[in-house]
């Protein structure tokens, strides 16, 4: 295993896909797409003055 944390994470992801690099990339792309969708939902909530409007104590 590599010593850098990011390289260790890559090694774990590939290992979880039984060494299949194509499968590991597919899994990472799917996770990235999900995170992007969640980020868009967050942007939409903020734009509509959701729970993150100025002065809200939701995050405190």
C-alpha cells in the first residue's frame, strides 16, 4: 500500500471492486453524480430562502 492518504483511499476503492479499475471508476462517477445532485438541491434550497437564510440557527 502507498503511504499517502489519497493513494490509500484509491487502493481501497479499487480493492473493493476486486481490482477492476473500470468498475472503480464507474463507482466513483456514480458517487460524484449523486453528490452533484445533492449540491444542486442545496443551492436550490438556499436560493429559495430555505433553512440556511441569514440569521438562521439551524447550523449552530
